[in-house]
C-alpha cells in the first residue's frame, strides 16, 4: 500500500491543511501503538500463565504419584535397614565378646607348659604328703593324741598350712613379679635365693641327721653283734646255758650303751632342727609348687575347656548371623535400586516451587502490563479527544452561524447513532478497535466528510 493511501497519512494531510497541532495526533498514535503492543504482550503473558498453570497441575499430579510410589519402596528400605542394623549390632556385640575372650585367652597364656604344671602339682602334693606324715608323727607321739581319727584330722590341718601360704605367695611374690618383672624382680630374686639357701640348709641338717642316724645304727649293730657274740661264748656242754654274772653285766652294759645311743639320737639338736626345718621347708615348698602349678593348670583349663568352647559357640553364632544378613542385604540393595530410580524420576519432574514462582512472576508482569495498558488507553483517548477538539475548532472558524447550528444538529444525531452502533457492537462482540484492526470513521472524519458534501 502506498503511503498516501494510509489513514495516518490522510489524517496528517487534513490536519496540516486545517492547521491543527500535529503533536496531539502524534501522542494519540504513540499511545495507540503502545496500547496495541501492550495488548499483545498481555495476551502472550496470559497464554504463558495458562501453560504454566497447566504444567503446575500436571507436575503436582506427577509428583503426588511418584512420591506415593517412592514411599512404598522407602518403607521397605527403612524396614530392611533396621533389620540389618539390628543384625549388625548383634554381630558387633558377638565380635566384641570374641575379641575380648581372645584377649583374655592370650593374657592367660602361662609361663610354664602343661607338663611343667603337672610336675609342680605332683611335687606340691608330695610335699603335702610329707608334711602330713610329719604332722601325724608329731600329733600322734609328741602331743600324745591316741585317737587315730583325731590324730589324722589334726595332721591334715597342719599340712593345709601350705594351702594357707599359697595365696600369700601368689599375692606377695608371684603376682607382682608377673605384672611388673622389672620393678619386682629384685624382691622375687631375694625370695627365691632365700628359699634356695633355706632348702640347702635344711638338706644339710637332714643330711647330718641322717649321718648321725646311720652312725647310731652302725653302733647299735655293733653292740647287738657283741651281745650275740657274748651269748655264743657260753659253755655249750653245760646242761643249762646259764650266763655268767660277768657276761650278764657285759650284756647289760652293751644294752645300756644302745639305749644311750637312741636317747642321744632323739635328743640331738640335729633331730630337732631336722623336724622343724623339714616341716617349714615342706610347707613353703608345697606352697611354692602349688602356687606355680595351680595357675598353670587353671590357665590351660580356661584356655581349653572354657575359652575355646565359648569361641566355637561365638563362631557358629557369627556364621548364622552372616547367613541371615546376606539375603537381607540383597533385598535391601534391590529396594534401594528401585528407590533411586523413582527418586531420579521424581527429580526429573519440574520443580513445583519454581513453577509457582514463575506463575507469580507472570502474574506480577501481567498486572504491570494491565496497569501500563490502562495508562496507554487513557493517553490515547485524551490525545484523540484533543485532536477532535482541534479539528472542531478549526472547522468552526470557517462556518457561519446557520452552518454551526446545522452542524450541532448533525452532531447530536451522529452521537446518537454512534451510541446505538457501539451498543450493538458490544452486544455482538464485534468491537475490534482495541485489537488494532479496521474500524469505522472517527466522528470528526464523519463531520468533515459531511461538510465537504454540503459545500
């Protein structure tokens, strides 16, 4: 279309001929173009708002469905996870018991072998038996207790002194040395050295006493041989073998010497030392041997008959727990895989908060555009009014009074017809003025055409 055929060109040409201010119509054109542009943007925002609301509704339904499906697997995962954690806690408790028992078993390892423990036990029992015999002799003869049961009961009580000394030896000598050999080694060494010296002294006294007893036996044997010799020297031809007084005196003298030897042996200080030292040595030696043997046997008893049996039970329980945990872990892995897939699908869905924010942003922009449209339409109508007013003013200056009266009549009729047409257009929805499409002649154009026809 040529520029001269456009309505804006024609209106500008007419305004220039009539001398109307052009800025008024320029403001109208600017406001009208702004109105059309804002109207298009409003339509776009409304379409965008509709799409956003549809996406929000679809995303809400999709999120609701995906979250419901996810919760089913989440509950299964939580249930299996609790079961596995409980099984793991039980297994950790069993492993802690096993490790603690292994540590106790390691600490309970004795310094002596089982054979050495048995040998020390046999030695301790031997010392107790020897002490028991010595005690019985002391009780039966020295204390003059003739009742056999009472004598043995008292003798056993004296022999049990070794059992009484064992805790003292364990707590004062053996246990401190086992706990800290460096700190308590000197005291342990002094005790061992003292016990060794005491043992050697006791053996020396016993040896000397045995020598005295052997010498007494030899002297008594010689005396008995002499007595027999005297008896054999009697006259074998006599009718009756009656010993002579001199022979009898010699025999009595020999027997008195034998009795003196027995009394000397019994009253010897070496005999006293032998009984005393042997009793003390047997008690101490029995306590030491039992103090060594019983912990060794107790350690092997704990290691073989307690710890190893309990460790076997713990191993079987751990294997049973492992068999129970394995299928649960498999199920948990499968459920977690499904949970991750559903979670991934849920993450791929549009974010509801972002869609809500986008909808709120679009509504804010739409409200701003509506506000701008209101201002643009107001400016457009004001500029249109001013342009019409300028056109009417320019026309009034060239009309006579009769023409002006006739013009007022025509204007009233024209305004009435315009109101009727505008009402029908609003009723039928055919008003296209705000969409920027073709519309009828404006009032001042109608008046101009009318005046031109009259002239």
